[in-house]
């Protein structure tokens, strides 16, 4: 250990603030990327009014991972509707061999995928789908 001449050794507890938050659990995700209608789960697609078509709707997905293990836990899928400043989102996962999603939810949203993914995360976390 290098010390400045005027430094004195001190206990670690006095040398640094120790973060006591429990950071070893939770969910993190990759940046959102575009996906096709074919790749999106049918529960999300079924929420899109046929009159809108897919010309202005942006479908996006982000892979979700468990913080503690780094294991994949599913996907956040969103449909951004810029004309109406809203988005619809689901959390998608495989459970007991079945491809399932959380309940699709519409919410106000600008045409930005990252805040929309965050909103879907908060809703699915509150419902117990993710940590």
C-alpha cells in the first residue's frame, strides 16, 4: 500500500462508504432492438388495432436477465404508437415449456423504446413476473 507521508492507516469502515443495498438480485435488460411482426408474441400483436397497420407502429424487444445468475429470464416486447403517443407492452417468457406473456398493457409513451421498456418492467415487477 502506498501512503502519502501525512497519511495514516485507518480502518476500512472509515475509509469508504460501504453500499449496503442488496444489489445481487433483480432484472436487467439489453438495449431495445427492432423486431418483426412474426417475431412478436401473438398476445402483443392482438392488441394492435387493425386500422393502424404496421406502417407507423414500431415493434421493439429487449432481452431480460437475472442479476444474480446472469441467466436469461425472458423478453420485454413493446409496440410504440407514435401517432397516439402511447405504447403497449408485455413480458414474454417460457414457463413449463409454454411461451407465455404478462397481460398486455397500454400506457402513455413518447416514441422512445427505453422508457417504454422501463415502464413494462415496473408493471411486470409489480405483478411478480420479474424481480
